[in-house]
């Protein structure tokens, strides 16, 4: 597990605010999204485990450094089982199911509404078996 340190989150938040035009003085409020960067490199997620509080928006900034497309799909075991046999080629309609094309960055904001543990997995053929799996631990309170 890797806890996002507040100072780091604030710096990243300011950087995001700078590029998105959000007023910087709004970033520090606790109701604003936590920002968690995830890098994809050699078909692995870094970090492969993150911890977030329940009920607070979390913006995942996912950077794919690979020359091939990847996915970041977060959910419970039943959701992943559906995706293992699914046929959707590209994901963009749900904040919990993102396609990150080769050498691009995507952002998605998710609010987890119950404590527990979920996984994020790339369901492109062979990627999960290769190790493209991570865990989100959702802690109670905030
Ligand atoms: Cu992948």
C-alpha cells in the first residue's frame, strides 16, 4: 500500500489546476479530489496499490508510457469476471473504465462509496495474466 502524502497531493493538485484553469485557491479544500498518479510501464501499474478514503472524489491521472494501448478498469470481482469475457473494445463511457491509448495520459475521477478493496485491471488479452493488476483499498472515515 502507498498512502498519498498530503503535500505531494497538493503539489500535483496545483499542477492540475494550472493546466485545467481551476483556481488554485480551491485546491486545498478537503472536498476537492485527491489526485493519484498512476504510471503504466512495461504493462504494469505503478503504483500497484493505492489507499483512498471513502466518500471523497479521487482523480486518477493515468500515464501510459508504453507503445501499446492499455485499460484501467476498477471494480469488484464480479465486474472483472464480466470484463474477462467482454467484447467492448474501448472504454470511455464510465469513470471506472478507462482506455489509455499508447503514450497518452487520461484522467478520471471516482468517488468510492463503501470501504473495502477493489482491483484495477487491464483486460486486454494477456495483460492481466502478465501482471497488469492493482488494488484500491478504501478506508472508512476520511
Ligand atoms: Cu494492458
